[in-house]
C-alpha cells in the first residue's frame, strides 16, 4: 500500500515539474492582456478559412482583373464549392462524435434562417435561377459551418480568418482603391476597391475592423498589427462611403454588448434576444408603413414604397447576408 502511495506522489511531482517547465519564462497574464493564446488552425478549421479566402479575395479579383460581368458564371466556382462542401460532409460523417448535441442555439437560428431564405424560391421571379443560387449558398454555409463545428476547442479560427483572409484583403484593397478610376468613383459615389461596388467594400471592411479591434486586446506585435489593420479598415470604410457599413461597425459592438448584458441579467438565450429585434421591427413596420429591413428578407415580404419583392439572390438578400455575418463575427468575438 505504501508503495502505491509513493508511486502516486511521484507521478504528481513529475506532472507538476512538467507544468513548471512548460510555463517557465511565461509572463503573468492580466485582465487587459486578453484571452490565453490558442492554436490558429487545425485540419478542420482550414476549410472555413479557404472558403472565406476564395469568396473574399479570389473571386472578386477574378471579376476585377479579368473584367468579367457580375452575372458571369466561372468554372472555378462550379468546382470549388461542390468539392469543399462534399469534403465537409464527409468529415462530418467521419467525425460525427465531435459534433455537439444538441446543436448550439446560434447554429439552429442559422439553419432556420437559411430554410426561410430557401422558401422564397417559391415566389421568386425566376425560380430556376433562384434555386441554383440557393444551392450554392447552401454549399457555402455547409463548407463553413460543419468544419467549424468539428474544429477543436484549441483552434483560434477567428484569428486564422483575420491573419490569412481579412487582414491581407484589407491591405490589398488599399492598392486597388488608389488605382480606382475617378469615373467609377463618381458613378458609384464611393470607392469599390477590387469589389464590384462600394457597398461590398464597405460591408467587407466592417469585418476586419471588428476583428482588428479584438486583436488589440493582446500585447506585443499582435496588438501593433491590430492597430494597423484598424486604421486601414477605418480608411476603407470612409472611402467606400457606405452608410450600411458605418452602421454595422458602430451598431454591432453595441448590440453584442447589450445581448451579453441582457443574457447575464436575465439568464435567457441570446437567440431569444436577437430574434426579438426583427420581430419587433416587423410589428413596427406593419403599423407605421415603413419598409421591411434586412433581417426579414427571407420571408419575401413586399416593400411598401415602391413594391419590390425580396427573393433569394437579390441585392437585398446579399446585403442581409453581409449584415448577419458581420453581427455574428462580433458576437463570436465577445464570447471568445
């Protein structure tokens, strides 16, 4: 019995000595030093990053450099999304034990959101085209959501997206903004960068702006680089002259902070808090006659003045997706 006690004590001492060696030389963490660092990516997190790089950098650059029309369908798009979506489904089936059960509330809300958007195919002007666009959007969501749910808890996917996608894209946009034609800037009433319009640049810039603000919570070079990207993203926001983007950059942090505060006080689900916003707006719009905003577009509701239908694949749909993604990004940062 004494031998067993001594063996357990020696194992505990070895464990403590190992932890001491691992933490030797590490500076003590404070509240202002930010969360503990994590591994940037793993084999699952690489797929959402690839999807964002393709849609944020590769695809817009092809349209801009090759002078393709916005309605043009490229071969790489027809190959990339089906392949990465199929890989994501295979990985989800193979590693289904890593999937959280039941699904997190925000994932359930996202799936309901996508399902409602799909139902707008039934009353769209061109159901065939809307169905193809919805299928592509479903593959995009699958390529991002499934691998992200499979990623390990030590994978800092948000930082991977910042370093490998949004920060390089923001820096690259500076060179395109400098070379934007004055005629295009005057016609769009703003700089488009390498995107197809000023609102695309503005709504894109809101995401690296929020990610860079989060990076400033960390000390050293990480904070310095975050400050640089904050300045670049703020400049892009100003040059894009996108009012929607300014609203996203200002309202999303306030909305995320309010949601977390109400959740802490009331112990209620964030999904209930966030869903109450579009529902309240829907009631107010029906009473006052105002138009329906982006969060309600999947229902295909009519605009009061002028009557215009919001179906899947329309500009209003893409704008609503950008708003939802940006709000989700900042809410995820608040939880990290």
